[in-house]
């Protein structure tokens, strides 16, 4: 079972920042937060991951609360091509669980012109 | 060049038939995966192979048999197809098991009539 809770859908105006929340209140100390997205009719695509600290790459920023019970993925300037389902995934990198990603229902982000 | 490719993209077949889906990655990765995305869009891992050896088999019926002839290929053979097997099947790979980024193929949409 997925260990995360996300809103089923969100809208964002093109050019504005998209802030996608994720709750993971049962996260353990060994577990990382990963974000993937799935554009319609394509395979999932890795976006970013983090453990404790905020992270930024060319695609997005990840803000993790100090207690690590929730996080926010930020797309700083959303474009129409960012319309997709965004999955927040909690992943333990130790043991057999490190091999797999457990996807939940995700958030369907619609970027509106 | 496509990093992870799958063939065919679409597969329509009758109940009871046997079919195969092929996956190839040209990334030089050691670990490959099969995921199933059902009609409700849940994406679940089925199998994982590391260096041609099975490391994950997530309660998948025996009718599903993955085969890895070499590290670059992980094929999925399905015997006695059932209506419930209709789904989109995604292949993925990582350089090493537990790597941060899984690279997904474009998916194979299987429809069983």
C-alpha cells in the first residue's frame, strides 16, 4: 500500500508556480521521498527525491517539512507540457524494498492556458 | 535513441491465448522491472531482475513468466490470457538496484477480448 496521501487533482495557470502537496505522516527515518510524473500515454518520469533537506534540480524543487511528515513539489513556472499525474512515493533504500517503487493514486495536475 | 523500448505498443488478443511483450534497454543498466497499470491507473510492480536474476516477484500468477536472455532484455510471457490481464505494462531499468531514477519504457497496452 502507498504510504502517501495526495489531492486527486489540481489546476495551475500557465507560467505560475505549481505547488503539489504530499502527506507521508508514517515515514520512517530510512525512507526517502521521491516524485515521479506520468504524462498521458507515457511511462513515468523521475523528477526529484530527498531525505531531509530541500532539494532543487532543473525540473523542480522539493520542500520537506522539518518533521518529514509532509512535502511539497514545486514547479516554478508551469507550462502546458507539465500537465500530468504526479506521484509522491516514499521509498526505503535498504533491503529488498529498495528495488521497487510503490505508486499511489497521485495528483492530476492540469496546467491551464 | 530510445533508452527503454517495448514491443509491441498495442496488443489485442483473445482469452486463452499466449502472448509475449519484449523490453530492451540500451543504457547498460543491470536491473530491469515490469510494472502493470490497470484500468484504475494504479501502477504496481510485478517483477525485478538484477543481472538476469529474479529478485522480486510480487504475487503475480504463474501464467506470467519473465525471461531475461541478457542484461539488456527482459521479456514478459503471458500464458492463458484472461480478461483481467488487460492493462498497460511498463518496463523500466536502473543502472543498479536501488538507484534513484528508474527509466521507464513507453508501455504496452494489452487488451484481452
